[in-house]
C-alpha cells in the first residue's frame, strides 16, 4: 500500500510540475503578445496624428474663412469634426 501511495504522489508531483511549466510558458507567450499589441497600438496612434491634425486644421480654416457662408448646420458639423479630431489626440 505504501508503494502505491508513493507512486500516486510521484504522479501528482509530476502532473503539478508539468502544469506549472505550461502556465509559465503561457504567461511568457501572453506577455510577448501584450508587448506586440502595445507596440502596434503606439504605431497606429502615432500614424493617425498627422491626418487628424490635417482634418482639424482644414476644419478650422473653413470655420474662419467661410463661417459667414455656412448655415448653423454647416458650422455645427465642422465644430463636431474638430471636437472629434481633438478628442482622438490631434
């Protein structure tokens, strides 16, 4: 009986070691994936700043130069465009 308990304990210990190793491997993979996502997010954010600044700049120019020729709806749309580009980090 003692031999069976030792075999069972050894099997449990082996299974626990394998599980811990798998958890460590998955944790490493998850950390690597998170780093890649952070890098991608930074790159996308950086790449969008220039077009957003351009949209904001032209919207501002339209408001300044053509405000007298726009109705309230047109001015509202341009102000909403500007607000959205500024919110996005322009």
